[in-house]
């Protein structure tokens, strides 16, 4: 959740892409997790739907 909020503060494009955080799914190290999961030590974080188009 903190990461999504931080990304949203990075600019208008991010703010628009993240305006509905309840539909954003998150995976850490290729495993789907909830928005409260800690990201410390994560090697990969993915957001679905993808924010970069692929």
C-alpha cells in the first residue's frame, strides 16, 4: 500500500493509473500478495494490470 501511494505521488500519469488501487493486484517475487505485504528484500515487484503496457 505504501508503494502504491508513493508511486501515485510521482506525477500525473501515475496518479491517473493508480486512481483505483482496489483493482490493482500486486506480486512480489512472482507471488500474488495483498497490499499490506512488506516489500523489504523483494527482488521483483509487479503490478497488474501492468502500468507500462506490457
